[in-house]
């Protein structure tokens, strides 16, 4: 983290990224001294409510983060920033998004956890728009102009006030990751599955070391001491209860429970009750440490694409085992009326044998289990996500795949990603194809 003192002393000359979180109430004019080099400006965690009208003087600025501040309107000056592609104003008090605030090269817009009731028509006139984060607002509809955003791949509209998904949304040729839980339009979770989940008293759990932390909660290793039974090592996830970019953590918990049992899912043992601070959480299967993440999260540059380590390589057998496992669990979820919404390599745990587990249900949404046009389209959107994953696996196979076999898998990948949403295969067909190998 940089300091205001360093900035004012001229010690940051030539930097390309500036991070300032020091209770700012006004934009430091000294930032303009960095105009010849500054590309990423992070002012998250201050008390700002406006930006200078001449912000466009930062001619190289590509990325601006102003989350956790006090803005009530997305600043109109952003629209004059010719190089700006990524704008992040999560967790402010924004009610208004003026058309003038949308930069011409906008690719990635984060307005999660604000008070926005409507978006300008001009949002659909940003042809580079690829990632749109709108969870936790007051939206009752989306601008119809977004139908023209043919590059839009990821949209988060969970926890708003939408009563229906517009038909055009389900036909967008590039849409791949969609989260809409917590809107009036959403089908309810399976109440019977929720009620049947065992309750596990907090007093039976002995917390050990932290294993990880995400936007929705913290995961610990723990020991579960059931009366009259041997102690059992488990993992517990305690949910934070805050709005995330995907939506509400409580919806995530319900989706984890409703998903049920499958070899490629982390098993849920039960729901925690009696936490001293009324925190909600799940007790889950403790995984063998040989499991690791398939990929890392997308970067600022990759936007919607995972980042793989340079040395990530698979044999054909391992890659196909991963692909088959993920296709199988996706088919299982769709049968239960769940779309995962975040089917990505970074949410897949795997080991050297190709065993894999799909995790992180933060973007999961419920849909009708009956076969209709909407449920079919929602499922085929997720098929595109699988197609992206399959392509990433194919790029990294280093042995055991014939030219004919590669051609067949590349054909499947292309069919999964084709622009005509309803022409894509369903997961039952994909599973059959992969099992034929």
C-alpha cells in the first residue's frame, strides 16, 4: 500500500499502479503528477464522494477502483477517460448511473452492493462490455440495449428486484456465467432438502487452523465430536453474511445443501446451529491435501478467463477424467434445478489422478426442473462455460491424445460454445460423448 506522504514527496514518480487507503475525503491533486505513467488507480476504502472533473488528464488510466467509499452517483467524469476499461465502485451508496459516466472502452463494470434502481440505455452502446457486476442493488429491469452487447460473457444480477429474466438475455451469444439468485423471479430452493439437512451443534465442533477464505466465508479445519462416536476431522465454512460480487452467502449455503450428493461435489455433513454469535455455517467433508485448484482467478488483463500456471500440463487420461467429472456433476445440478453460475477452473479442485470436485456455489441460482425454453437456455449458457473449460484442458494436454481424438474433442468444444444458445448440446449428451472414450 502506498502512502499520501510518499505521493506528496514525489517518491512515486513513474509508477503504473497507485493504492491509497488513508481516510481520504478529497481526491489528492498530486495524483496528476503521475499522469505520464499511471494505469491502475485503487482508492478503495476511503471516504470519497466525488472525483475531479479533469480526471481525464490521467491519459493512461485503464483501471479505477473506488469501492467502499461514499459515492451516491457514478461520477460523470469517468466518461471522459479515453483509456479507461475497468471501473469498480462496489459498496458505495450509488443511486444514479448517468450515461455520461460510462467510458467508451468500458469492458468491466463493478457496481455491486449499491442502491441503483435503473441503468442508462447507453450501457448497451459499449461494444467492449464483457463483465458486468450488479448484485445487491434495487434493479427491477435491465436496459433492453444490453441485447447488443455480443461480447458480454459474465453478468451478476443476484439480489435485485427482477421479476423476470428478459428473453434477449438468454440468447446473448457469448454469455457464459450468469448469477440471478435472490430475485423475485427465482424458483425456490428445495425446502425438503433444506429441512432434511442434519443440524450439528457448535458445541460438538472444535475449531482448528484456517484453511482458506473467500468473499462469502472462512473455511477451517475442525474436529467433530459426536456423542458416543469417534472424533471425525471435518471442514467448516462460516459464512460472513455480507453481499459478495456473486450475491448473498445465504443463497450459496442453500445451493450447497440442495445440490445433494455426487462424487464430484464436496459432501455436506450438516448445518451448524448454536453458534455463539449466531453465525451460519456448514460442516463439510475434509479433503485430502493432494487436491489443489485447477487454475487461478482471472486477472485484470484476462477479465473473464482463468489464469493457469505456465507449467500446467495433463495427460489425455487425466484431462478427460476432469472433463467427464465436471460434465457429470453439472448434469446432476441441472437435474436438481441448479445452475452453478461460476463453472470455472479456479472453482475446481483436482489431484494428479484426475479426481475432481466442483466447489464455490456463490453464484448458483435455482430454476424450474421442468423442461421449458427458459430452463433449457439457462442450462445451455452453463454448457458454454464447460466449453471454455474443455478448451483450456485441451490446450494443456501433452500426451496420449491422437489427432483424431483431438479433432473430436475440439468439435465438441466448438458445439458447446456456438453462438446459437439452444443449439448447444445438453450435459446428458456431453456426458455420453465423453464416456464413449
